[in-house]
């Protein structure tokens, strides 16, 4: 009987260690299917890296689901936040089947939503209205653009998502001229920079360029490339347009912005110095898609 009791106790301890405490806030991360070349759009590796960085952070439990929308949507129930890192446009996992409706139901419950890189792009016909509501902004074809350029972040706001972040510069595929809520209502820019002249080198196209963008770059307009938003119902959203190159998650400041943002949308207190994490070359080489 003593042996049975001991085995039962050990099983319960292992279960608690693997699943987290019942009171922990669940953060569900959805990684899109493999795409692009090696080291680019590494959705699964990126989210597993974030999961590792947040491991042991008190009060949360992070779950990662790979290759698109979870087969069992029931895993979304009870989540405090949902993070999507995937390709966008018509193939966006949130635009398939009834997934927008599922996210809408979660949003009504106050669940936070974060979209990273291409995942900030729904379509005008499907998802744009919801994304503007849920995360405060989105990429819109023939308006927004996706050039690769060295964004130089010279200012940071007084906001929990920016805690502990130092000014930095990094080259990535930073989208800009995003479509935000009218008057930026409830939207707080987190990262903003002035795009370089090189961002207008490509011909006009749905993602490449347009007259409005060329004029803005010529004027030297400051462009928001990462933001936090709040909804009237208290729900929170986070949009981050970088993340094309997996190696960039090795930058402490870029990574910290996203980790802070994930906590913030889950309504978890962000530490005064932000989320502390260390990423090694081995960490960045782990879990890459076979391309």
C-alpha cells in the first residue's frame, strides 16, 4: 500500500511539472507550416524558442502547436492569450474554416492575441475588420509594404512591452505603412523607425511599393513596425512585423519586445526590466524546418 501511495504521489508530481499549476495562465502558440528558405519564416523554431525563453516564468504555461491550426480546437479554450506566427494572406491559418469565429469567441472572453511577421496580414475581404479590432492594425495589400531594411529604433515608449528594452538597430523584413484603427485609437506604437531610401527600390506592387509609400519615405515619416493595443472590452493585442530571419531572435532587445508583448496580452505583469532570457547559437539552430 505504501508503494502504491508513493507511486501515485510521484505520478501527480510529474503531472503537475508537465502541465503547470491549475491557476497558471495558458498561452497557446500556433506555428504556421514551413515556408520560404532555410532560416526564414521558421515559425515552429521561433515559437519553441519563445517557449524555452518563458520556461519557468511564474504564473504561465506555454503550449506550442505546429504546422497550422491545432487539430483539436478545444486546446484554445481557457487560454489567456493566443500567439500566431505563420504565413498570411489567403493562406493565413486564422482565415481557414471557422477559425475567425473561434478567435472572435475568445476575444469576447478577453483573450489576448498576438500576430508575428506575415501573420499580421489577413485579407481585405476576410479578417481585416477583425484584426483591426483584435490587434489594432494589420498589413493591407497595395497599401503596406514588406522591404528588407535596417530599422534604427531611436526612441521607446513608456509601456510594459518596452520594459528593459534598449535602443537597437537590426536588419529584417520590417513591414510598414500599416493599416491601423482610425486615429490610432487604443493603439500604442512600440517600435518605430524612419525607413531608408532603399525601401522604395522595388517597382510598385501589392506588397512591394506604391506612390503613397514613396512619398512617405521621401518625407522621412516615422513608421510603426510593432505595436500594442487595447480593446474597449479590456482585451489586448500585439502586432510585430519583423521576424523574417530566424537568426534575429538572437538579438536580446528584439526578442525581449516579443516576449514582453506575449506576457502583456495575457495580462501577466511584465517585470520592470522585461523578460530576461539567454539564447545561444545552439538554441537558434534547434527545431529548424527541413527545407
